[in-house]
């Protein structure tokens, strides 16, 4: 006689070691020997295991659940059956899925609560997923890291990035091999979004050691590793290393699957940093073709900025206007600032000023101030221009391109004013000169400003003839 609990425990032991074939063999063997009632329960466990494969196994989950209710017509009221049906529904119908009822979320069976949590997370009800009481020790070992992963996903949906980072770290600790690598990569991806580049790089270094070349699913996951590595290298101002990484990510994607929007977008960003604007535009156009509807504003924004860098303000403005059609896009103030730059380059000074002021009021301080400084200079409003450029220096990231530009322009405006404050002019010129290569036309200008300001400070501030 088949003991269902013993059979499930044997399957869980195999699953804990990552041996899915043995787990399915145990369950299939029991299905052939068990009575009708026991086979119905085993079919639910088969569905549970298939559900671990995610969207790729919805047919297998549906077949197992159908077999379970055929064998036992009373089973549809069972909490585990209801939880698995809710998870399947969430995968198949996305936002239209019916969430699991309260009784399932509070079921005695921890496996039912686990699948109810999965259903809620998939249905984009993250707080409800997190509200399910499910201590990790109650679950079989193979589900404990997955519990933390789903909790991390829910925290991420809620915007609780720090909590999600910690939970992905716990998930990585609770598993091994490729699954551990994937969790470390999920953790690294979130670290990169909050500027924790060193920590992300360390997590990626750990993940890379877990790739053995022996598992069939390694290819696309390794592509993701190189994609994240490219972002980390770009953040560390190593665009050449980033370029090598993104090329490998692209190669692996094409070898093991299809090109992705994310890889194309990051390739464009890297090419922009390398000054290869034409190639960057081609990459952003590819990203736009591959983008889902929610990703299109990001690709259009990047494409608009790249076109602006190539001094194609008309084409850039068309892309940026498309972005403004999405009120949910999180960087609309920056888009307005870029639109203002387009107008400035097209000689529409009044429109540029109005749009830049709007962008400034909405929080795009640095790019808007750069445009306002340019407009003020064209009107020869030197005091206003200086105010805008000094705001850039205060607000821009130290050593960034905008920060250097702010110092360059502030020094130049002060020179046009006749070095009324030679010490401040000297400071701006010195900071800018330290980050301006000798091949840049600005280098000679800044050295001249530095010399004149230094002479004035030495002469007690008297104007030079």
C-alpha cells in the first residue's frame, strides 16, 4: 500500500538535491500503484513540482490538476488544489486572475499557503503575498529559498529595494549551484539600481564561480550575468570592459535564445560612453523594436538623447515627444530638460527657457540649469548665467561631465564679467582644468582664465589691462 506522505517526503528529498528526474519518477511510480483516492493527492504534488518551472509548464500543471479532480470530484475544495489553481490562473490570465480565498491563505497545509503566496505575487498583490504567515522551517527544503525569492519579488514590487536585496541574499544562502547564481544575480541587479556597484560586483563575482558548463539552463542565465557585469563596469567608468561584457551577453542570447531589449539598451548606453554615437543609435533603435509597451519610453528617451548628441535636434525632439505621451514615465522632468535643449539648438530661445524652467521646477535641476545658463548667455544676462552654472556645480555628481561643464562655464562667465571675484574664478577654472584633457579646446581657455585670476589675486584684485 502506498503511503502518500512517505511518497511526498521521498520526492522532496530528491528535490532538495536538485534531482527533479528522481522526484518525478517517485511520484509516477506511486501513481501506478496507489489507490484512486491516494492518486488524486499525488497528482496535486505532481502539479506542485511542475509549478516550480513557472510559465513554461502551465500545460503540465493544468493536466495534473485535471487528473486530480477527475480521480476525486471532491478535491476542488482542497486548499492545495485551490492554491495551485489560483497560481495557474495568475500565470494564464495575469491581471484578471481570481486570487486565492482567505481560507487557502490561512490553510493548515504550508504547501497550500506557499502556492497561494505565489499566486498573489504573480497577480501583483505583493502586500497580500507578504501577509501570508509562512515560516521557512514549515516548508520542504526545496521551497525555502523559493519562499525568500517570492518574498523578495513582492518587496521589490512595493519599492522596498533594501528589503528585497536582503531577501535575495537569504535565498542565495539557502540554495546552491545555478539557483544560487540566479539569486545572487537578482540581488546584484537591485544593488545596481541603488548605486551599490561594489556590492553588486562582489555578488556577481560569487555567482560566476557557480557556472560549471554542465547544466542545460546555464546559457541564458550566463547571458544575464554578462549583462549585469556590463552595467557594473559602466558604473565604474570602465566602458571598454563593459563593451566586452555586453558583446558576450548578446552572443549568448543569440546562441541560446532571442535578443533582448535590455541587452540592446545597455549596449547603446555603453557605445554612447565610448563616443560611438552612430552605433549607439542603431542599438537604441534595436532596443525600441524589442521593447514591450512599458519599456518603449525608456528606449525612446535614450534614442532622443543620442540623437541630440549627434546634433540632430529635430529627430531627437520627435522621440522625446513620444516619451511625454506616457504620464507614468518616471523621468519626465529630464525629458522636458532634453526638449528644452532641442529648442535651444533650434534657436527657439523663449521656448527653451520656458520648458527648462518647467523641468527645473519638477526636479531636473542639472540638465535644466545647463539650458537656462546657455539661454542667459545668449541674452548676455551674465549674472543669471552664473547663477545657473553655479547651481550645476552644486547639484551635479562630482567629477561628472555636467559638473565639469558647470565649472568650465562658471569660470568663463566670470572672465566675461571682468574677474569681479578672482578667487572664485580661479577655483572654477582649476577644478575644470583638472578634468579637461589638453586636446580639448577648453584647456587653453581655462589656463588663460587661471593665469589672469591668479594675477589678480596677487595684485590685490586690480583689473588687468
